C-alpha cells in the first residue's frame, strides 16, 4: 500500500501517525508539506530545512518527505488558486501509479489538492479535519479558531473536496457531527487521534525537567498548547491566583504570540514567581514534565480532539478540561478528571483546590487516567490502517 500524506503544517503527531502505520502493516508513505510563501517570510527562521525538522528522536527519512512553497500574497485573493499550484508541482514529482491512496490532513488546501490529484491519477482519497479548516468555513471562525473565515469561493472548494472524498474523518464523534453541519453530503465518520504510547506512559521514570525551577514540595499544574486565545491559558492564571496558594505552580508549554500577555497578567495578579512559560520542546523533554506534574489543565475554548490532554493523562496525571468537542469524550467525570465550563476560572480553582487537598483522590484518578486513555486511544491507528484497506478495495471494485 502506497499513501500520499498531504498537510499544510508539519507536526510530530502526523509523523508519529505515519511511523505507527508502518509498524502496523505493509505501507509506504510520502509526507508532503505545502506552505504558503507569506507564512515562510514571517518565520523567524525562514529556512526550508526547518519545515521538516522533527521534535522527536524517531522521524521519517528525508526521501519520504517533501516541501512545496506556494504563492501566498496577497493571501486573501490567491488562496483559492493554491491547490492548483500544489497539485501541479506534485504531479511533476510523482506519476500515476505512484500511490494507491491520498490522505489529506485538512479540507483546504490539502483536501482540494487531493481531489485534483485523485481525479488525475484515478485513485481514492480521504480527508481528515483537525479543526481549523472546518472552523474557517463558518462566520464564527474568529471565535472558534482565532483565524478569519474563508472567502466563499474557498468554502466552495472545501465542500467540494469533502463531497468527493471517499471518506471524511472527524477526530471526535461530536466534531464529526460539526463537520456534517458544514457539508451534509460528505461521507463522514469519526476516528479519534492516537498518541505516541511508546513515549507517553507511566513506565517512564519521573525525572526533574532540565528547566524546572520548583522544589519537590510544589504542586505543579501543567498545561500545553500554543499561546493563543483559543487555548484559554489565561483562565489557569486567574484560577491559581484566586487560590492564593504559593505551593501551587503553573507550567505552560507551547510558545506563541500571547506569551507577554500571559506574563503581564501573572504579574498583575501577583503570581509571576509561580509561573513558568516554556516554548515548544521535544517529546522526550515533554514527557518529563508530564511525569513530574501533579495535575493537567486543558482550558481550550474549542478543541476538536485534545492530543495534549491524552498525552498527559497517559503519563498518569488527572485532568481538568473544558466542555468542548474532544474533552467531553475523553474525560470521565470524577474518574480520570473533571469537566468545567469554558471561561470559568472559578470552577477550575475549585477543582484544583479539591485535588490539592485530597492527594489520595488525585493519585487514584491519575492511575485511572492512564488506563482509560490507553484503552481508548493507543490503538486508533489500527482503525485508520483498516480504513485505508477498505477504501482502496471498495474503489478498485467500482
């Protein structure tokens, strides 16, 4: 089986997914990233090689990956043309018969690229929406994902990609239903994301992270995710500040544009000494933080799945998460964590205070958290592999 992976962003998650699929069965994958030139110009390290850098020890070989830079300015007006350019470049690199299947990791632009190539090469394709592409097809996109809504001509291409796809995947049950509200004609099914269970597990030793500044008596509240409004990190700072407990420390890992905003709020609330913000780190470093932390908080305003939430719980820590798509399916109330309303620092504070004062409950929930996410998500890539085989077989029998 030969599969072309299409994505508009590099991700250790996607590389892990491909590596896991290769362990599961006989599959060759080429991983193509297509980036608009406008984005590349705004990178602090605008090097092509950095687009294929991996945040993990095990990664794909160089000949299994490629990058296409497409014209991206003026962004709003050229967006609809980008899939044609990307498809043209890929058709020069690969010929008909190179692949049995295309798997696009968003509806646009990757999904429409898949539509064009699948039509040219006479092969099936699958689209997975991880969130942002679907959000941008709605007027509420700035509130949902933080990015501007697509123009209507781009929305039309997104819908066309999903309508013609042999299967469209939503990364949680509820998010799959959300996609259906955008394009009811799509052949949609949910398959939750898996995670790298060889790294994120309770067998990993508890090592003090290299950049840790706290002592062993501190109660570490951890969160991960890019520092943007949608991730809701400000609610953690407000919650912990309200408890006035100097033994509770906050660590947020991810980096991003709201770093100064978060630090300024911590200063105003007099907890600047109790917070540590860390930029993106390698998985081998991240697992040290998961294992060292006491509690994980995932306060996203909208989250189709919640990979960071699953990784943390897999390492044996309970979680507090907001009531949105993925977390609603991951959290079992009172067993492996707690659900709170969005924008609810007070509810977060109450749960943190309870678990801080009930260490036995904290430990019990952490043990169950690791078991629950392993049982539900560790083998999800086997479902994906079997879907690949079914889609190819059904297409060949048409």
